[in-house]
């Protein structure tokens, strides 16, 4: 990691942020809205507002840049959400993609069996009211849909339960149409759908969400080496974008919690008020997927080494995370309520987001809106900057209020055009985290900001 990535704005222990504060900020400032809110909403489904969509776009682009565009042996695809239904039989999802649930006979709560504390499993008691629990029952998580309109000719299929299946379906096409050879990877970002029976904790467990996957195809003899390589790379990637570096860890899956396709797995976990929770899964998928799709489709998906002529089914290292959990964890990680200090009588709420991911990079602020020259100079700078990055022009309210507004949405820099600007063409640039200000010539501003908001990742 670079030195900048190692630095954190937080020192010492800071308390965990209650999720309600994040939910409230997201609604208030236009990051996230409940889906279909005017109809009462749909549990586990959300929409993203003007700032949310900018943050999501930056998260996606950073992942894509660091995983696809800076690795010569990785390429990208974008597959469809709907596939042939046989895909989900071959993948094992129709049979195995289930949650075991229990109902409390007293308070009627429905709970995931694998989330129950050991004590409650042993005593068969509800963790909330102590009531008796029913026997666990299996629920399939796949969301059904139908292709076609005519009764009798409609084909039942599924909205994809994991985005990664498209990569196996397109593996052979990529191999034939790109200049890749094993070892190589295919990446994709896309929506996935799960009929989660207990969605919750805001964006953490949703029914519609967005996953990113790397599927890395290797010779079986090199599996261990590549599994270790991607495991460390992905950990370093997450560490590079958070402030609380000590809130990240690996957790190995116990044999009884492994997904049906995985021979071993590690979760990269982030610690918040929700406890230690999965952020991304690193899975040893071995030859499960390509073997199953070969078997179910009748197409031979084995690989022939161009030099040794050895024929084999490649083994797969999967790194699978999500835009939504990254979005949520970044907000949790960045949120701070600073108490009043010194001349500051009000204190402030600030999002210490990594500048390259912040939805707005710079706000251009004329000191007063009734001075035409200040406004004209500010707008000219704003028009210049918005060709390079997301810039906001704001002349409403006093300058202190405008700084606070930008702090709350995580804008790393505010440029203020004041009366000195009209004399010597210099402006102030205020840093969100330290609140310190420097003066620069107007012409130097674009390069100064670009240097600080451009992609930054090295391991
Ligand atoms: N292809 C492997 C796979 O789907 P997973 O652990 O079930 O593995 C991978 O999911 C990632 O997708 C998770 O680490 C998480 O970031 C995200 N994810 C999974 N279920 C989710 C849900 N219901 N809501 C939001 N994100 C979810």
C-alpha cells in the first residue's frame, strides 16, 4: 500500500456508529431511499439517490480499474441477469441454495437457524422471548421468473442468485476470443437476487444487490499459490480504502458452513456495530463449476495447454464481494460526529471518505452571492473542474454552513473565491479532514485536485 493509504484520520478508539445514523444521513442527503416508499416500501430493496449513485459508480470503477485494467491476465464481461434454467440445476443452486429457518411458537418471529446462538439451539428456545422453536425447515433463496407470455409455453427460470455463473457460461467464449491463457481471470460486476427470508441491517442483507466477482482459472497444481495470492490482494484492497485499518480480518469457514461449491473459504470481515460481518468471500471452487456445466450442457469445457498439450478442467479461485456492502461499510467507516472545538460552536458531522471514492470531489463557493465578479469567477472555475471530476457550485447560505454541508457528504475539498481572488487570482482550498486552508493560484487548482483524487492503489 502507498503511504497515503496507510494513513488514517482517526486516532485511538472511536465508538461504533449506530446504523440508524447512517440510514438517516443517507435519506437526508440523498444517498439511499427505501424502494417504493409511497406504497409502503418493500423489505430488503432500496433505491439510490443523486449522491448514492455517484458513490456507487466510483466504488465500481475503482474495483474495475484495480482488478481488470491494471492486471494484464484479467479481462471483464457483463452477463445477463436471466439465463437458461438448467444453469441453476448445474450450479447446484436449485437443490442446495437454501436457508434453514425456525419459527418461534410464542412471538411468531422467523429466524435463520444458522444465526441462532448455540445455547438457543441446544435448548430449542427463541433468543428474543424464550418461546419454543419449530423444527428447522428449508427455504430456497432463488427468485423465480418466467420467459414468454403464452400459458403453457412459458418457461420458468430464475433471476441469478449469484452473478458469477455468467463467467463460467462465457469462459469458453472468452478463451476463444481473447488472448488469454491459463492462469487468467474473468471479472464481472452485476446484480444478483435472493429471496432472503430475513433481509435487514439496511443495505447489509438485501433481496436485490450488486456483486463483483473475479473467477481466476488455474492449473490444479498452482491452486494453492493463486488462492493465497488473491486472498492477500483482496485484503490489501479493502484495507486501502478504509480508515479503521484494525477493523478488518480474515475468518476461515468451518467445514459445516461451506457453500456447496467450495472446498475451503475465507471471509474478509469488517467490524462495526453489527459485529464482525462478511464483506467479501474468497472461495476455493476447484473444478466444481466447469465440470458441472460440462456435464449438464454436454459441452466439453476442458482446457488444452498450448505447450504441454495436457488436457484438464481448470480449477477456480473466486473472490466475490459486493457494491452494497462496500457502500455501507465505507459510510460506517467514514462517519464521525465531531464535537464543538475552539471557535467552532456547533461541531460537525463529517464523512471521511477516501477522496477518490467521494461522490463530490470539490465544491466551488463564491464568498458572497450578491457580488457578480465573485460569482462569475467561481462559475468559470466550476465549469473547468467539472470536465475533470464531480464539482458542485454552491452559493446558498453563509460560508460556514456551506462547508458543513459538504463535510456531511464527504466532499474532500472546498475552493472559496473571495475578494483577494479578484486582486491576485488566488483562492483558498479547504481540506475536509483537517479543515486547514491553503492559497493557490486559480491556474494551479485543477492539477492540485487531480493529484489528490485520482485512483491510488498499489500492493
Ligand atoms: N459467488 C459467490 C457468492 O455469491 P456469497 O458469499 O454468497 O458468495 C458474495 O456472496 C458477496 O456478495 C458477499 O460477500 C456480500 O458482499 C455480497 N452479498 C451476498 N448476499 C448479499 C445480500 N443479501 N445483500 C447484500 N450483499 C450480499
